């Protein structure tokens, strides 16, 4: 029962999607505050510059700092532990030629040896 849940959680798509939603929502706040500040700087705007707390440049800087802090928290508390757990329970393949490619190369070499009457090269 827990093995299936572990496989579901560590599959990858679930964590990737959760991180994307969290980062996307946080970045949306950065874009919104920057857009609000920028549109208030246009010449036909009658509002005072840099005084409206909701649309000030300070609000934009605050949104950027909040985004960076949230991204760091997501990385260090979600992405890193997830990556370590995934590598522990589902280790990546060792470096080198994948098994299916190696088998195809052996078949190719055997066919070439049969057609040319040569001995197949040893691997």
C-alpha cells in the first residue's frame, strides 16, 4: 500500500506540477506589481509618482524579494529532498551505452560479420 503511494509521489509529474503552480503564482504577483507601477508612470496618468503604496516601485521590489524567497524555499524544501528521494528509490541508469543500443550494435556487428565472412569484433 505505501509502496504504491511512494511510487505515485516520486513519479515526477506531481512534484513538477506543484512547483510550477507555486512559482507561477508568485511570479504573477511580480508581473502584476511591475505592470501597475509602469502604467502609473505613463504621461496621461493623473496619479502621483511613487506615492500610491499599491502601485509603487517599492511594491514591485517587495514582490521581487518575495518571489526570490519563495523560490529558495521551494527549491530547498521541496525540490532538493524530492531529488534525493527519487535518486535513492529510483536510481538513474549508470553512464555508458544503454542496453538496447548495445544489443542493436551487437546485432549489427554479427550481421556484418555474416555477410563479409569476418569474425565479429569483441566488445
